[in-house]
C-alpha cells in the first residue's frame, strides 16, 4: 500500500478517488497545514506528497523542502496557481520538489504525474508476449525471437537462426489480463543474416476482422470508455503503414488522447495522423502526456494538434553535473504560467538541477508558435 500525503483540498481529494486512481492501493493521509504534512511524513515514510504551495501555518514550499530533506525517496508534487512569479519559481527550485502542477488540473493529469514518479503502469499499456513458431509439414517448431516491431500488417523480429524468404510462421500473442490469445500466421518476405542472428520481416495472411481489430488495439491504439469521455491510447510508430480507419467511427463526443507511447513518427506518418484528426467527428479533444517524438513534430507542424489542446507533454532534460538524461512530464499550464519558462527539476541521480535539453523557443513552439517566434 502506498502512503500518500495530500493537502486538505477538495479538488485533490476528489481526483484521488476518481477512476485513474481506483486500481492503486493508497493509504491516504490528509494534512490541513504544512506542519501537519511534515509531521505525517516523519511517521509514515510516504511514497508521494501532493501539497498546495500556499498552505497555512507553514507554506507548501517549506513543507516540501523539509519532507525532501527528511524523506529523500518521497516524491513531492507542488500545486500552484495560474500565475507564477519569478519569486515563486525561485522558491520551487529551492524546495527540491519533483513535479509542479497548476490548479485546476484533471484527475488524469494528476495520475499521469504520480504514475510517472512512482513507476505505476499507465492505462492502456498492458504488456504482451509473442511466441513465434515455424510452420512445418509435421507441425509447428517453436523458435526464440525478439520482436522489434509489430503491427496489423506484419512483424519484424530477430531470431538466432537462419530463416529464408517464404518461411511460414505462426505467432501466438498473449496480452496481460486477456485469457484469449491471438494466433496469426504469416510469411517471411525478407531476411538479413549477420553476427549469428537473422533479422526478418514477415507479412500476415488474411486477418479476419476480429483478429485485425484486436491486434490494432494491442499495437496501435486502445480505447478506454469513461463516464464523460473516451480516452484513446495511441501506441508505437506512426508511419505510412499506420491506419486509424477502424478507430474513426468509434470516436463520439469528448475525446482525450494519451500519446505517451508514440515512439516514432515519420513524414508520411504525420500526414496519416493529420488526416485522421480531420476525419474524426469529435466535439473536442485534449492531448495528454505527448511523447518527445510527437512534440518534435508538433513544434513545427501545428496541424499535428489540430483543433485540440496539448495538456501535458514529455520534454528531454539534461543534468550538466552528472550527464544524466531523462524525459520529464510537464504540464502545459505550468509552462505558460511561468511565461514559457520550462521548470528546472532535480536530477534523480545526483540531486542537482536538470534543464531542458533543447532550445525552449523551438521545442515549445506547439504552445503558441506566433508568440514564441517574436
């Protein structure tokens, strides 16, 4: 059970009981003042503390600093208002807090930050395993193999033995939490040997509609129906091989996109994504936890965001002191409140400050390109 300290704030308490947090076993401790938060931290060794910056008696800034000093492993999230002054930025930096959020925020935004800090699984990121076999005249022969790319059209994998073009394969895919495996047959269409291994590409044979839909949801997108919206998790590479045609008719009303699992986008993938947004009949949509590859495209191609809003995004950070690199989740509202200044965050390796490993005007161009260009 995770011990969590939270300010006595009705919105935060409501978020912690919302859908994203219901699968997390939380031992909740409510602090009315900064002094109470510090006292609780000395008793329960919290995993995370979510504190209003302006707490009574002892400010959230000072409470965060003391908690980080007493419990270095505790992740501290500071909640600030819509405008951040230079003095507040200085105070945030001195606390050593791990994340900053701007109120009001949604339960999803809070969960994204907490999940990232504590290593909790993101919704729609359930793991799966692929067991390959060569189809022989007298039955299947199991082989070892590492899958490097899987889509509705085929698979790319590395195997520790020679396989020639035309070899027929059977893949058995098992997803965490799903008792029904997916079985697919395919044929090797190219093979390249080297260093005792063979890299192969295989195309799939005549997938039936149900299998194709299940594979698409496993490798390209997943749909999570919530009370007031649909949450769509986009996964893997977005390239000329990507297709969102099966997803379009399922999107009705308000939609939230989770883009944290987008690993690569090429120019043809950009075209496919923009076309998808234009086809989708969506009343309104937000983009959450946008990956670095997505933001790098959105920073120069505004149509990547379409009519939507980027609520949060990952950014590359660098620690000059120990050469540590990490992608950190930022809230757009926090960057805007600070006058387009990305926050300095503590390095998890050495404790020194990490800074954005890019030119802010370039990387943050997706927020308001015209203003940032002036």
